[in-house]
C-alpha cells in the first residue's frame, strides 16, 4: 500500500479550489463507502471514489489529478444519488477532470482524445458526425482499427450517415467555442 | 393532452445509429395525439465531452437549444436521449441557481436564454402527460411470447434532484407502460445499473464487461428481450453484443429494443415503420408471433374450451376406470 506523508504533500489551496469550483463541501464525507459500493467502475479505478473524496480532504492534488479514476468515471450519478450526506460526488469528479485538463495532467489520454474528437465534430458541423468522430479518434489515438469490427454491422443495417449533416447555424455553435476561448484569455 | 404543444429535441444519436428510436417515438406520439414540433436548426447538447472542459461552456452548448425553444414560445421539450436530457437539466439547474453563472453562459450565446424551458424525457411525457389509460386504448396487437426486462439506464431518473421523475433506484414508469400494452414484464434488478456509457470507443473492454452484467441479469430474470430508453444503452447492448461475447466468453443472443418500438408493435405498426431492421440482434420472432387482439381472445377461448374438454375427458376416464 502506498503511504502518503501528509505533512509534506497537503495542498491546502487545492481543498479550497475544489470546494469553490464544485459548490460542494467534501469535508462532509465521513467515509461510509456507499459511493464506492454502488460505483459500477470501482473494479477499474486505481482509487475508488470514496478514497478520492478522502484524498480531497487531505489535499492530495497530484495523486488525484493524475489518477485514472477521475477519467473512468462515466457520471452515472450512482454516488450522487446514494450519498447520505447529499454531496454531489459525480459533480466533484467532473470538476477534478476539468482541473486535470487545465493542468495538463490527464492520465487517460485515449478518453480525452475521444472527447476532443467529439467536440471538434460539433465545432465544425454543429451536430455530432459519428463516422468522422470515430475516424478522427482512430487517427489521433493511433488505435487505427478501433471498432472496425462494427463497420460491417452498421453498414448491413444501414445505421449510419457517411456524410456529415452541417446545420445552418454551425457558425453560431463555433462561436460558442471561440467566445469560450476568448473568455479564458480574459480571465486567465 | 389537448392543446399542449411540445418541442421535440431528438439529438444527434437519433439521426445516426439510433434512427429507429426517432422513428418509433414519432409514430407513438402521432398515434397518441401528442402535438410536437422539432426546433429549427438545433445543435448538439454537448453531451459528456463538454462537461469535462467547463460547466459554463457545456451549459452554453445546451442552452443554445433551449433558447431556440423559448423563442418558439414553448415551455416544455420532450427529449428521448438521457444524455441530452441531463445536459438540458444541468444547464437549467446551474443557470437558475446562480445569476453570475447564467450571465457567463449568456455571454457565450448569440441569443440569451431566460430559463423558461422545462426538459422532460419522452418516457415521462408518455407516462405522466399521456397516461396509461390512453396508452392502453390504442393497443391492437398482442405479443404473447415476449418477456421483457425494462432497462432504464443510469441517468434517465438520476440524480433525483435534477430528474424529478419516477424513483431513482427502482423506477416503474417503463414497467407500467409495457404492462399497459399487454407485455409480460420481468422483475429486473439492474434497471439503473450503468452499461458503460460513452466509453465504448476508448475503453471497449470495460464497457463490454459492464454491459455483460446487465444482459446476464436480464436473462436470469427470465427475459427474452431488453427494453431501453437510451441510444447509448442500445448501442452498448445490441451493436456491441458480439464484442461482449468475445470479451467475456458469453454466448448472448438477446434482442434489445427501444421501449417505443415495443409499444409500436402493440399498436400494429410494421417492422419497417418501427425500424426493427436496424437492430443487430434480430427481434423478428416477436413480429412473427404477434397476433391481433381478436385473434388473441379467440385463442384464449379455444384454449379454455380445450381445458374444459380435457377436464371432461378426465372425468369420463375416471368414471370408466375407477
């Protein structure tokens, strides 16, 4: 088991940042483990979600932001639904992902690449272009044959559009992306 | 139902891999007299990827659509996809709660959103606004062989604070709709367990393993098909079923239909109209076994007569050979 030296590694600012950005109070967590018991992803996490909560309480920024758990969370809302202290745990996980992105500490590169490919499609066309998103993911991630076994199935059942559907207001959607980028520059 | 007009936001999946969900929702809405209109030039809700970037940004992608609907003078949007539904509900929640947040979202938009649109799942519209009585009235056909596991997925009814519909742990709306159209509904323990959601592409193995649990539990419950209300659940359980078999060594071959397709079957629509040809694991056996209500009644009477005859035969036999 990994031992953490709390005197050396506690980041007090981090605790406050998580609190502020999520609007939640992680100190309310008394480690009952209900979230971990219900979480479908516990088997796949490096730190179960209740431990992530404990790591927040002790300000373990580096461990949390580089963890795989925050990226493998699917926001299925089981933890939030079952927390006896009514902490919106799934929202906290969301905030941690956002922080990890901001600090360039994403551990699960493939998941981030998939999300980025998805968002690029929306920026370009206004709606999701499924085929394009998959091709873009495969090229960027280097996993060239991801889901190639599904190709014949979707073709045989006529389930996909080969060409993107560009909406009339796609520039307006792209503007949301641009204005957001500008706001980042303005506010830091 | 009279006079209420809904905006109908189908979402991106329903234009692609979930086209049959869109087809069947529209047919059912038409059959039940739900008045709906598609918002013009709607865009993607932002889904899961957007809220890993920033919550203001994610809310803006969702709110662009809500703003279009607001301008149309409508106050309720019917949403078939739970990911879109949650994107709308979260945007609405944060914007109503926090004036600064609302301003920041509106700064990203061309047309301001004033928080006057309420998002409801298609399931909720059918269950609460149309009602079970109306849903039953329209039934023309019976599918005697069908035993269905109602699978709601993780975020159709959760978190309760946002969903404000049905029970978050043991929802019953879909159970009741399917019972109302005469289908046998199984007692299914994994109604809200997560199938693996949007990780199908980057984390196939993980999704396959989670989906396998859902299918296996449905089969254990005695189901011969699964009803879903989410395009991602359908994709993970149906399109990826062969992958699941390869990953987990299982041998599943169970049809996964949208609950609206099942309602459509009971309403007598053709498989083509309902997009049943788009399912990877075929549900044709249910189409073949489907009979009209009249045929079903006749069959039942004949069976009962048969039973009476059997009883009489038995009595005679008993008399002759005491």
